[in-house]
């Protein structure tokens, strides 16, 4: 590929279809989170996978603490990748923080995205007056302290909560990719994510959005999916999955693949 960013962020293009599908992973994972989803889409799509700069699979020297202070820098990375690959139209699937990155990217370059599929998305994680994001500031500060005090212990406690369902393999997998991250980078990115508030810009999204939310997610209350449906500017649809957890691609890949197929065919 010969492009420094494509190499730095481990960009891969796989599959033999015409349509381009971008799979963007969320906080605490890397592109391997899609491993059990991929087989369902390789025949009909050209699938683009990459790692966020904060992922443990990326050389931590690439993480510039001055640059990645907001999600905009991650949006820059995504758009540069798509441009470097010569992609002018794609369906974008973003999990967690990558859902937010996709929302911002589609505002900047709406012609690039035919559809956004948002999994476990939230425009703001902190509660605010009549908005229920799921977290109080005090709770979040406690989480940050726990990360700083003993990263290993924090991961061991957080991974099963995030996975939610009793799927030991998914907990092991999420723990592995969290452990791969450098603790100071994890903390810095967590702060960036929890300081983000996309509520004001949702109306600027004109790309159709398909919002996938599990019935019980420790990170995102059910009401947030409805909030997104009502405030995103395009034609939107919410699909509630009757399962637990923030990482359905790890804990229930066959079910998620089925829903993604439906989202792609709409």
C-alpha cells in the first residue's frame, strides 16, 4: 500500500464484492473484534478494516497526545484512509466511539457515505439536565481513578461488565485487547470520549442511519438509541437486540451479522 497512515493503522481491504463496507471498531478493541462478523460479508463486499490510533495493535509512538484531544483527529484519520484507498462511496459500520467518528465524518463529507450503521452509539455519555447519558461526572472520575491506580484490576472488573452476557470467550477477547493498550493512552482516550458531546451536530447528519442497540448495555441506556433516532437529520431506523452487552460483535456475532445484513439491504 505504501502509504504511511495505511501502514501505521494496519489498514486491510478484504473480500471480493463491488460495494465497500468499512468496519470501524470501538474503544478498547482493535479490528480483530470483527473477526467473527467478517465471513458473512466477504462474498458481497470489499471490506475495509483498520485500527484506531489508540488501539494496542498500533505502535504507541503514533499516538500524539497533542493531536488526539478531540474526535476530530480520528475523523481526519478515517477520511485520509478512505481517500488513500480511492474510495468515493461506502457503507460505514461504527461501534461505540467509532459510531461518533462516523457521524462527524458524514457531516464533513456526506457524499462519501451511503449509510451509517451505528452500534452501541452515544452522542454524550454524561447525564445533562433532561438528557440521560447513563453516567454522572462523579462516577466517571471514580472510573478514571481506578484505571490509574491499578489498570489490570480495572480491566478485570470492566471487561465482564461491558460484555454483559455470560460469554467467557468474549470477555477474554475484550480483556486481551484492553490489556494491549498502554494505560496512559486508555485513560487519555476515555477522557476524550467522556468529554465529547455531539448532541448539537446530530441534525447536520443527512446520511441515513441504522442504529443497533442491545436491550441492556452498561455504557449506553436504551433511551439513547431513541434520542439518536429523533435527532439525527436523515432517515433513521433503530433495531433493538434482545441481548445484553456493549460488544455484540464479540458476544453474539451470528445475531449481529443477521441484523447488519438487514441494515445493508434496506
